[in-house]
C-alpha cells in the first residue's frame, strides 16, 4: 500500500491518494485510512460507509478488536515522506463470529430437540411402566386376582421391581390356592357325611331353606324322608362294621338313583332324605317312590360272605303345598312313619 501511495505523497496529489485509498478500501482491507505528510497534514482520507443495518454489530466488533489505527510510514529513496494510518475491517472476523453463532444456535436447537425427544420417550416409558404396575396392583387388591403379572420393562429399575413383584405374586397365588383348597376341604367336611359321602344334615337344611324361598322351584319339587326298616337287626347281628358297610351301599344306590336331577342326604343313623326336582304331579312323586323302593329289594352283599336285605320306608311331601320348611318336613316325616307302620303290620299279618 505504501508503494502505491508513494508517488501521490511525493507530488502532494491528494485526489490520486484518495483514489488509491478508495480502490484498496473497496476490497475490504480496512475501514478507515488517512495519508499524512511529514508535517502531519492530512493529504487524503477514506472512510467505509455502512449500507446494511447489520453493520452496526460489525463496527462494534471492529472498535473492540482494533481500538487504535495501524501507522505505516511512507518512504521515498529511503526517507520518510509521510505515513498512512489504517483501521482494519472485521469482515472475516464478523463472518466467523456470525457463522459460529449460527452453528452454536443450530447445535443448541438440535441438542434441545434430541433432549426433548429422549425426555418424552423416557416419560412415556415411565408412565406406561407405572400404569402397568398400578393396573396389576389394583386388580390384585380389588378382585383378588393373584394370577396377574407385571410385564417386564426396559428400564432396569422397573425391570428389577417387576421381577420381585411377580415373585411376590407367585407366593401369594400359591398361598391363595392352598387356602382355597383348604376352605373347600373344610366346606366339604362341614356339609358332607364322612362315612357315606352324602351331603349331611347341615347341607339339607341349607337346601330346604333355599328351596322354600324360591317360589318357582317350589312348584316342581318334593321332599322324601327315608328310614331303614331292619337296620338295627343287621347292626346287632353282624356288628357295626357291617352296619357301616350297609349304610355306604345305601348311599351308593341313592346317588345312582338320584343322578344329577335329584339330591340325596344322610340325616343321621339310617335316616336319609331326597329332594326331588322337576316333578309336576303327586302321581309322579309316587312313581319315583315306588321305583326307589324297588331299588332296595336287591340284597346287600356283605364282606363276611353273607347277604342282607333291608327295605326303606318312604314318606313324601309336596313343597308347593307348604309355606314353611318346618311344615314340609313334618308332613314328610309323618308320612314316612305311617309307611313304616303299615309295612310292619303287613309283615305281622
């Protein structure tokens, strides 16, 4: 630059110096330039004029980075004949700063987007995991459904929790199954005769009370009371073990006769009961009683090689003709003893 200005300074040609400064300044090498002679008189000057609104920031950067101009002497034949004062422009620096800011902003936006996506994914995973756990816990607590299990989760902490919780549910389910089996056994013991396997007196009471409270079932049901005619003779002759064997055989024949339609009970000793269902007339009840009596004409085979015959006295009562369980049982019991008395008189004759 000093070489280009040397001739203009020697001849004090201000316009030529100004033209040279303008030509060089348009290349963006500096923002201001002054050419002075030996007496510090300004021979020429040039200032960059900003036309873009964004140049304010560039000017600020320029003043911050280059607070003082750079002074370069102008020589002619080895002697200093003047100087040029230059203030640098920050085009490249500003461009670098703007580019850096743009890249930084883009990185921040990208990182923010990735962070939001990951956070949302983790949030959804946490919500789904917690919902899965709470659904299982609610079902177990409300419905006692110990067969439910928490599904395995991808989050390590929830995965470990699911394994431990499922192990606990396994133990609780096993405990519940054992408890249910025990309760079922206790219920069967409470409602069944241990010798014959028939439903017992307690189950009979429950059945009669339920039947009498059901008006529709009462119209097509009947109660039979059955009592062994010569069980005492068998018991006294061959012993209690044989008597128990006969009672078991009676229960087997009653269950085979009643099937799934009717229900048989052992009331106590050699007293039994049967609740008939789906009977529409008294004649049908009488026919069932006759068929049941015929079933016990076949002798019992005893373990000691002997055979024993035992008939049953049967009394019946129609449920639709009574409004209470007591009256129903009273009539069936009275008819049973009347049948037993008539059978005894027949044997005497």
